[in-house]
């Protein structure tokens, strides 16, 4: 599959200066699986004016209360959807990688996010599609509509399960789930995030995250290093994770046509440096 993207020239220092090569060949890159599932003609129309962008951890894709101007298809990046409370507390309710898209509520006719912010949690590439183009193609093409509807259903399960997970499961269980689901999305066992960032994502104390990682490392399941964690024994980590990991993974596999990691190289191109 080839995805063609528009390139633009921007002045030095512009936030979008890393926009991209005009062509992405998925034989050599980790593709977005929603795009892979589209018929070629539909995909080419949707991507006709798309741009590629490289994001760094912490980059905001959409903000609470601001109109959405584009939707995003992660390729090698991973994005957190954070629910923002009145005192500024941010709690992650979903993780989105190459299996999905960011801004799916645009398909429901609304372009405002009243309570959520989308933030890059792992750096890398995503494809940016103008919201008008996205909605036009939703109206024009049958497969995109059906695919986005299926993805929305899986994401709803993901969000509701995450809410229950935060309320009922331990930091160690949630940490294990999070490492696994992020590893699935970047197709590497090297998850490059600091303890501090993990604590924020899990809405837990940093000391609790450090303690849980130390326990997992003591069991030989993971190896921590500066700025990241490497999964050593995946099956053992799955046994440590709460049931939420399997519930969410199985819903994506049931509703979406491509099993994550089934057909692509087991190497990621993550550029996170936190
Ligand atoms: Zn859980």
C-alpha cells in the first residue's frame, strides 16, 4: 500500500516543520491499520491532501473546548486521551496508536471536546487529515463509514473498561496493562517513558509506579533503564496485568479487520526521548 501525502514548505521554527515526505510506503513502515483496511480508491481519496507530522511526547493534538480542525492517524506515535477535571487533574481514558484514529467524535457530527485533551505520549509519526475532507469522505464512501463505526464501538469499550480499571485495579496491574497495550501499538518491547510520565498517565504517585516497576523487575519480567522500560517476559507480564488488557484487546480484534502485530514487522521507529 502506498499513502500519498501533501508536503508544505514552512518557515524555520514552525511547529509543523517536520511535515513529511510525500510518500509513505508501508512495506517499510509500520502502517495505520484503519488506513490499511480501506479499499485503495477510498484510501487514496482520504489521503489526497493528508500530511505527515512527527510529534514529541507532550504535544497537544486537540484541547478541551477548542474546535477540532483535523483527525489523526498514528503510524509510529501513541496518543493519550486525557479527561481533564476542574482542578487540572488529567486522567487517561484511552490510548490510541496505529490501530485507530484520534478525533473519532468528528464522525458523529461534533467538533468540540468538552472534557478531553489528546496528547502525544510516545513520539513518532502520524498522518493528519483535514476534518472537512474526513467528513466529506465519510458521506461519500461506504467502507470508511463502517470502519469508523466499528472503531468507535471498540473505543467505547476501551474507555469504559479504563474507567473501571482505574477504580478497581492496583497500580501494578494497571502498569502491566499499560506497558502491554503501548508495546502492542509501537510493535516493540522497549517502552520509552519515564516513571514520572507513567505516574501521570496512571494517575498514581510516582513512588508507587517506581515500586511496582521494581517488583516486576525483581521477578525478571521487565528491565528498567533511564527513560524507559523493556519487556523481558511478555507472558508473565500478561499474567500480572488485570483482565482489562484482554477485554480491550479482544474487542479491537473482534471489531477491526486487522489483528494488531499480525502482519507487520516487529520493529518500531519510536522517537521518544523523554
Ligand atoms: Zn484493569
